[in-house]
């Protein structure tokens, strides 16, 4: 990890060698985002924008050579590099995880609202996307009505799930970038910073209203907003768990288990993180001991 971070900061060519190819690999896009965020954190937003711009030109050239639509270049620009620039710039300028996470949440909320505005009926759009799968599945199931209801429910929640997933990958990229920065220039600094992560009460209250509103109103813009906003509280819950493990001297095995089960535990953990804003679980269960510097 340290070697890769050092390589990224060797120069623009080295950064491009990491950022550009990884951006088109779905499972590694978060590493590309981390590289852009690392450049931004260390050298400033101007250099981050320049590197992302060069990577965009490189991708566009590759698309032209391969005969692929240039519109495909927009995907990594908007979903990978733009969030990395926003998160990295905010964290660099404010040195505040709450501000950085709230800025990323706001970015993806704007994206979600824009999607609803462009698509019109988002559920109908996703049903049209899922239609080929519907026809395939219809030949394999006995109850077509039940299948239709399941697909309608899935389509109703696809928008929120998509933007929440992109936000989660952006958060992962920003965390990795900050960890890399600490490895290179402030060994041990990331641990204390992460253990102390706590979002603001105003943002938490707004998120709670959106989540409750979504439950009451059902699928739609409000429900999708709640899904996106509560995603950042998963990170706060993980910070709580790491802080508890450090304070109490617990072994890391159970944390590994949490990360393995994270796709299943994400929603409950989000509410743990949300609750921590109001009740300060770290203080209740660890006492006044400060996290490591």
C-alpha cells in the first residue's frame, strides 16, 4: 500500500498510470478515486483537477481508438473522479471529516435529484432496463404476477441504491487516500483521526427526517434521499467499532468478520452511526481516554 501511494505521488505520469486504467475496472474504481483524492490532498485541488483532466483526455482517446461511444467516458468522470476531487478538496481545506462526508453526500444528492429530473418516472425507467431480465425470468417461474411485483419493488428502489453505492465507493476511496497520506507523511495519524469521526447533529437530524419521510411516503425522491444520506453513517459506525476495539484491547478478528458481513450489516450499522451522533457511544463505553494521536 505504501509503495503504491509513493508511486502515485512520484509524478503526473505515474499517477495517470494508476488512475486511468483502474477507472474502467468496476471492482477497482475506488482505488482510482483514492489516487485522485491522494493527489488532491497532498498537492491541492488544482493538481487534482489537472490530473483528472489528463485522465479524461486519455480515456477519450482510448474510446476513439476503440470505436466506443465518448459518452462512456462520462461515467468515471462523474462517478469516480468528481467525487474524489470534492472529497479530497473539502478534507484538505477544512481538515474535517464531517465536512468532507457531508460534501460528498450533497454531491450525490444533487446527482440523484438530477437523475429523477431527467428520467421523469425513475421506476418506469428501471423497469424498462430490467425488461430483458423480466422476459428471461418469466420463462423460469410459475407465478408471473409475483415476479412482476418483485421487479416493480426493485425498480422503485434502484435509484437510491445506485447513488448510495456510488457514494459508498467514494467514501472508501477517500478513506484509502487519507490512509495513504498518513502512511507517507504522518505515520499513525490516521488512526486517531478515524476514531474521532463524528458527523454533525444537524446533518444527522436531517438524515433522520429523510429516512422517516421515506418510510412514510414510500418509494420516491424522499426515500432515495434518505437512502443516500444515511450511507455515510456506516462509516461513522465503523469508526465507533474501531475506537471501541482499540480502547478495550480487543483482537481484530471480530472486525474482520464485520467487514466480511458488511453488505448484510450496512443498514443496521448506518443506524448505529446515526445514533452515535446523539448518544456518543464511544464516550459511554470507553470513558474519557483519548484516541491515539
